[in-house]
C-alpha cells in the first residue's frame, strides 16, 4: 500500500524543477526547502523530512556545494533506514553514493 502524501511532501512536489537561472533563484529554493524541512521536523513527519533533505542534497550538488549535498544525503539515509518504504533506503543510498563519487570520497559499506 502506498502511503498518503503528507502536506509537506505535497508542497515539495509542487516546487518547480530546481534549475535556477541565477544564484538568487537558487538561494530562494534553498530557503524554501529549509523552511519545509523545519516544518516537517516540527510535525515529526519523517517522510517529508527525508524528501526535503533529498531535494536539498540535489540542489546543493547542482550548485557545486558537495559538502552540503553529502551532509543532507547522509541525514536522508539515516531517516530512510527507519522507513517502512523499502525503496527509501535504496534511493537515499544511491544519491549518497553518487555524491561520494562526485566528491572523490571512498564509499564505505
């Protein structure tokens, strides 16, 4: 059974593709995602929190900030380890592995 969309996740899905034309646009996207992340934490909504972290990770990676991207992806992996969704840990780990490769870091386990 597929879980129902949470309000935060539904908001995340309405965000435009994260490919801003200017750094200011990227900063707006980061601010929006960080606000959604904070709200997900306030609501104890781990699904929305994991999704926001994944989106933030991908945005940071596109901006070239691999350290921030890896940090967000690692936190998403931690959350996905406790998810009932079997695909969540796989997706989170694949994202993290790609970032490790991009950053030139060894992949442990």
